[in-house]
C-alpha cells in the first residue's frame, strides 16, 4: 500500500507552523525581561536596605526611650530627708 501524499497530516501542520509568525501576543518581549542575575541583585539591595532601615528605626526608638526616661527622672523632685 502506497501513500498518495508524501507528508502525514501532522507534518503538513508543522510545515505550515514553520512559516507562520511564531510570536506570542501574550509573551513579554525580551527587551522588557530582566535577566535573573539582575533581579537577584535588585532583590538583595532591597533586603539590605530594609535591614539597615529596621536597625536604624530600632536604635532611634531606643534612643528616644532612653531620653524620655532620663528626662522623667530629672523632673521628679528628690525625696527630702524629713519625709523619710
């Protein structure tokens, strides 16, 4: 039994696909894609900045708390020996 067509239906579809425009409208163009190494660097910078900002906020909070408690101690009058 001989085939009248040299290509199977699947091969003819694949041949047509080869000549069609293969761009996907839902795919982000490569010029807008960020390479993984650059993305890792940006993420690292954000994490380092967040850690430094957190430490600075903690230290500022501790400094303010320390100043408030020292100020409160200075404002209260010392106990007089007669009241003891």
